[in-house]
């Protein structure tokens, strides 16, 4: 009665950079569990570097104890 009724504010938002074709591609990639090659390569290289590092440390320990 004494107060104004609160209404939700309406707004018009037009996405400027929306591309429906890209959206379809992204959905398709997610559906197929697509991963880029760069991510796969990074995952595979890390254990190799770790293995080389551990082997070098073991070699140095054996070499220093043998002297």
C-alpha cells in the first residue's frame, strides 16, 4: 500500500563474440573426449624427465661411494 512493489529488472544482452558453429564444435569435442596433442605430450614427457633425474642421482651416489 505505502511502498512500491519490487520488480525484477529486465535487460537485453547481446553476446558480441558468440559463434554458434564454435559452440557446436566444443560440444562435439567434449562428447568425444577430445584432447589436444600438446596436453598429451606434456603428460608423457614428465615421467621420462623424472626417470632420467633419478637415474643420474643413483649413478652419482654409486660413483661417490666407490671412490
